């Protein structure tokens, strides 16, 4: 199961980092089904497979922190038997899954409470936490107007706006990325999900930085929401993904290069609020 999950995580380019972290935690727990001769062999297997899962997506901080938590829980306990080591692994994995899923919902709830009836928001890319916050606010009777950027080149904003269109009391608009400067002055707030915050830098889907910089110039507040597990002070080095040129254009790139980074880095000085669990 581990090898299959590693490959699946590598291909999960449109899923949130919370989904990836949960899938990896459940995969590492499957090691308890393997037969090993000694505790030392089990620990080596656990560390090796956790490392493989982390390498499958080096840009997802929550994947790294949750896998590290599971391994540390087992190794710090210094188990006396294989059975104890496996029990510790299962319990740690269960705690990780519960913490990630609960944190995501709490972040959405906390965000929904902050939104006011009649607000006009702008969001970028696709964030399941942002969508849940909007749905909760609408359920509480709040009417919101929301502009969602296309998020080229993969157009994940289209997925966002289709989801928004299914929520009562929400007036959704799809916005071409280059029109952000035109519309931002009409917005009360920008709301982003996040891949992670490391130190004084927000790493998120490419296009976040120019939107945040434009909002700062226009005095439109920027709020970032997500699980607290995605906020990291140290111990993690973000690695960007550079995706296929075919996402940008189908014709051969003759005489020029196509740059297609998945994420960009936004200084936290451009962010007004961070809402977590």
C-alpha cells in the first residue's frame, strides 16, 4: 500500500495538503499488517516508508509534520515489543487523521464567524477550507458576493465557482486572473487557503503573491485560513513544483522556455490575519 500511496500522492496535484496528509497517515498505519522479526526492523521500516511518503510531495508541510509526528511518537516511546510498536503507530496515525480533519473544520468555522452579511470577497485557486467557511456562513443566513480567480493554467478557480454556485445566498463570479487589480477595490476582503506558512513566508498556489501585493496597495485586508499544522516555525524547507509546459500551451515551445511553477512565496507582511483551528 505504501508504494501505491507514494505514487498517488505524486499525482494528487489538485488535492489539498490536508487530504494528502490524511491519506499518508492511513498508509503508514498499514505497516502494522507486515510481519517483521524485531522491533529494530519495524522501526527502520517505519522510518524508511515515512521518508518515502514525505518525498512524494516536498511542498506539503502538513504531510511532513504529520509523518514526523507519527515516527517520533513510536521512536520516543522506545517500545519493548513489535506489538507495542504497531499499537503506537496505529494510535498515532489515528490521532493525526482526527487532528487534521478536525482542525480544517474548526478553521472554517472560525472564518465563517468573522464574515459579515453582505461582504464581497475575492478568493484564488481552490480551497476546500474556504468553501466550507462560505457554506457555513451562508447556512447562518449571510449573503456573500464572491469573486473567484480562474487560477491559470489549470483553471482550478472554475471548480471553485461551480461549487459556490450550488450554495444558497452566495453570488459567485468567475474572474480572469489579470482582472484582479480592476476588481479588488470593490472587495471587502481577500480570503486565501494556504499550502503552508513557514516563518515569515506564505507558500500558496502561484498567483497568490501578486494578488496579496495588489490588495495591500489598495488597502483591502488579506486573510489566510487553514489548519494550524500548516504553520511551521522551523524544521521544514519548502520545495516548489515546476509543472509541465503542456499545461500552459499545447504547441511545441520552439526557441523559448515555458515557466510553470505551482506555488509562489508571499511575505507575511502582506497578510493581515491568519485564521486556524
